[in-house]
């Protein structure tokens, strides 16, 4: 009788340890939108060809491409469905006369939804030049970060030129992230460096998601515009449930209970045998 009770107790506690210690979940589908962008300038006409590609294993819905440059935003037509492995082409044209020669920023933003109509966005930052290409003589670096609700992006900017520069730093984020101050202006002496810090907040991003973000560093000199672009990645931290975060404690407690009950049953059996 005591032996049967011991076996039942040990089996129950080992089952409890298994339940609390491990968690199985099915692999969810993913939507990964990447863009291939071609920029051409012919005279005063800027032509941009954007090809969004779905590199995931689930279809994307209501896909729309947006183009931002020179305080202008252009919106492409909505694609109702973009299947995995499929792509489309969106063409933009605009006149860019009456601007200084040099290199300028250009941002591609894509809105899309999953099958449940939850909204997502993805951005891509690059530059183009008008009349004359120029080297900005800026070295910019930024490390990737992992955040839960809030975090900081820190860009280290070095002026490699022989003169001072008045820099305008503009942070470009997807819609799921936000910042209270997207533009920072500062003075940078020759052969000097400065760290531009942007505070960011997770507005609507889901846990486990990753987002590329871009920052443009611009200045004007002698009727010429200069731009350097830096890229970083923001990952949204996964938060485990209570049992998963404390599974080690549950396993230890369960193991201790198993040992105590075994000792208790053996002692009781000894008393029964002696009697």
C-alpha cells in the first residue's frame, strides 16, 4: 500500500515539474517586407522605382508604398494582397528644380497588415544626388538596441572635414515607434565628435519584432547640400509569462517535495514493519 502511494505521489510531482518547467508552442507565420529601390535623376526629373518583396511565409494585406523627400510625400496605390515570395513595382516621379546641388535624403515607407488586419510598417533610408555628387566627410556609428517600452538610440558623429559644420540630425522611425524629438541640431568643430541621443518609445510594436531605423545627418556649405545616413536596428524584447520566468524555482521546489515525501514514506514503512 505504501509502495503504491509512493509511486503515485512521485508520478504526480514529476508531471507537475514537467508542466511548470517547459512550454511548447507552434511556430507562427511571419511577414517580412523588403524593398528594392532604384533612383534616377534626369535633369530636374527624379524617378524612383520601388519593388516591395514579401520574404515571409504569410501573405501581407493592404500594402501601400510611401515616398518622402524634400518635404514632399507621395503615396502609391494600395495592393490588396502580397503573397509570400511575390513582389510588385511602384513608380514615383517628381520635379526637383530650385534646390542646391549635392546629396539629399530619401525615405521609403511601407504600410501593410496581417490576416487579422493588425497594422505594421517598414522603412528604408537612402540618399540621392542632384547635379553633383559630394562626400559629406562625416563618420557616423550606432549600435543596435533591445527595448521593452522605452530606450535610447545613440549616434556617434565625427567630423572628418577641415572646417566646422552645423549639423541637422533627423531620425526616421516606423509607425510602431515614436520619439518626442525627431530632429536635433548641433555644431560640430573640425576633427571633433559628438553623440546625438534620441529617446524612443514602443508605441504599438509587438514583442519579438525587429525594426530597422535610419538617421540623416545633413548640412549646407557653399550652396551645396551634404547628407550622411546611418542605420540601426531596434528589437522589441520578449517577455515570458510568470511560470516560464520562474520555471527553475518550480522545478527546485518540486524536487525538494519529492525527496521529502520519499523520506516520509520510507520512515512510515519502517514504523509499520517494526510494529
